[in-house]
């Protein structure tokens, strides 16, 4: 049977323990026991039991997803299910001994009976309270129920029939579909307790009072939780209710247009048009006509009169993106339009007034461009009335989970999928990435991940970037003897370990690698040899020896 130890890896350099894609922790049993006692003393028996059950249930669901993935990869059903008991032993919780296990996924049938030995929770309870009349392994009951429910895809609930905390010689549990128990009082432990809901509502109410006393209400708040983002957003919020010209500064992809649209949607001109123009994307000889419009016959090919962006934005907001790339000749005319509120179409001698709010954006250092003669000082000071600098994503990493969640929702709907969130490992990869493309790059990564990941399942690190990031793999793993093995083998050690546990002979592995290499190379010996890292002659010899090449 495959051991879960092959998927458990330690990275002492970064302080991570990974079980496949999930982050794990090593905790002191006495510390957990002390927390357990404090919960009983503070919340009472019934509330604490429900809380412990649901905490264990959440943990079991995560490990259950791991077992389901192994089952879908080809592992036999019962073998895959028993990874859970092995994981519980690896995690130091309890030793599990199966008595009876009956699983039929097609008929949604499940029955399981197990003995528990060396239960940490039972030991902690007896140490604090002595022997009593009730079972004590509530977290473990929750874990077993969550694990089996995730594995079966339907609610499975366990009861502790015997428990050492009651004076029995061992702990024994029985699991079956929830409705088979016909015990509403017991099943209530698995449902969210009203007390928890009251606490949540109370905390939300306090937060609402705090926020309402310090902030103005805003529609469609932007996504971000970091202090750097909030500082920029507060400036944006303060400018929303006035017609002041705003200059948004920041690297490419930080979300300058998103800021500009929020400013428009939450200001007095929300009912007017929002017109955006990328000044760097329009050829220099066409930018004047794009901004100010053109009269018929103004130049060769101007067969019709056409309004410009200023006219179309009348009564609303004109967003001038990449303003730093605007040619000097157009900068003069733009300055006049900003100062006078009047424009002239190209080829016309008639001026017309426009009522436009200007929001400009740039990733160029305008002060440096001004010193180099590429940007007019008078235009700079006209635009720089209310500057807002949007920090790059690498300086506001607390925003990454918030943004990722929003993009998952967006692209899940677009592609008709229901992403199961991000694994801990995937989130860690997002947090560790440098993000040179900022929020735009994050959005692209999440979109690709939603497309590549199976529907309804968590997104893994490999779905994000196609392969693990350099330095992202954890080299340390736990051997069956229990020691931590550190080294540079990383993933290759895990693959080899899995093959050995599956009893794959070395010769069979070599034949398979050569066969796959030849298939991928389209029968080209030289290309296949390069894929395998050997010479053409060496590959030809091995293929003839195995009878693959005549």
C-alpha cells in the first residue's frame, strides 16, 4: 500500500511542512489539551463538543480530498480510503485498526468500524477530568466523519461506541450514512452552533460601527486588504465627490483603470459616460483627431466629420491612460483644453466647450521625463493636482488572497466551473511570486488555473504556473522509519518512492521511459535520446536489447 509519508515533506529553511498541497503543523499535545480544557471551562460541554467536532470535520475534509485524488489516480478504493487512518497516525493523533470496511461508491454504500489506540484526545481528557460517563474523542470523531464524507461525496457520520475515557479497554467507532443514525441530537453536533453565529454577527456589527464612523459609504468597493492599498484607496475615496483632476501613478498592471472606473462610478458624474483612451497605443499622427475630433476634409481620407474622446466624454469622465507617452505637440493642445475647457476639432476654426472630468494615469516617472524634456512642466503641474500612487502587488501581498478569490469567482462563472478554492501550497506560491506584471498577471494566472483545474476541486500549484516555481519544492520528507530526510532530490525522490511502493521493476521503468520518449519524439532516435539525456548510440543499444528496435 502506498504510504502517505511519500507526500509529507519538511522544508526547514522556509518553515513549511507539506502534505501534498496542504500546509501542516506540528503542535504540542499538551498545548492542545490545555486549549481543549479552556474551551470546556468557558463554553460548557455541549458547545465545546460541537466546536471540537466541527474543527475535526474540517481537518478530515482536507485529508479526504487528498485520498480522493489518490483514488482517481488509479489507487484501489479501500486502499485509498485507508490513507486516512495512516495520515491520522502520521499526524500523531491516534493509531487506527480497521475491523470492518465496506465501500460501494456506485451504490453510495458505506459502513466502517475501527479501533482507536493511543488516542491523544482521550489521554488529555482522562488526565484533566478522569474517567466519566461520556466518550471524549470529539475532534477525532469529527475528523473521521469529515474524511469519510469527502471520500464518499455524501454525509458520513461516526459514533464512538466505546471509549477509554469511559473505562473501556479501547476506543471503538462506527461510521455510516448520517440518516442511518436517526439521532437528531447527535447530528446537531455537526451543524454550526447558533452561539458561533451570534459571535460572528457581533463582530461584524462592531466592525460595521467602526468603519461607518471613519469612512464614507462606497458602492462596489475595490478588492484589497493591505495597508498600502487602503492608503491609496482612502485618497481615491476622498476625491470621488469632487471634480478635481486625479493623476494615478504606478507600474503597469497595478489596476489604474480599475481605480479610475471606481472614481467615476462613485462620483457625481456616475450617470455620465466613462471614456478611456490609451495615449501610448495611438500613432502620433492620429492622436489629435482621436482626442479632439476631426472635420470632413481636414486631411486625406477624412471623408466624414467625427467627434473625439473629449466630446464623447462630455458630462462624464475622460481617462487618459499612459499620459507619459503623449507627443509634445499634443501636450500643448491638451493643456489648453484642460485650462479653458474648450476644444477644436482638427480642421475646424470653431471652438466648443466640454464639461469633462480628467483622470490621467502613467507608469512613467513624469518628473524625470520633465527633466529630460519629454514632458511639459506646465502640463505636469496641471495634471498633478491630486496624485495617487498605487503600490505594486509585491508591496501589498495581503491583497493577493482577496484578489485571487475575486478572480476565482469571476472566471469560475465565465467558464461554467465551481473552483474549490486554492490549496495551501498554491496560495503559498502566489504569495512567494514576485509579480512583475502585478494584478494583471495575477488575474491571468488565476484564469489559466480555473481553465486547467478539474471542476469543483481545489486549484493546485501546478495549475497556476504549469510547473512548480524555482525553489518552491520542499526537499525534506519523512521516511517510513520516522526520520526527516533532507536533500536535493525533491520531487524525483517522491516519484521513485511511489514506484518502489507500487513494486515497479527497474527494467519495466526503463522500457516505459524509452517507449514514451520515442512516442514524443515521433520515432526520431536522436530527439528521443536528447529527451532521456543519453546519446543516440546508447538509446539504440538499449532499444535493440529490449527488442523494441530491430
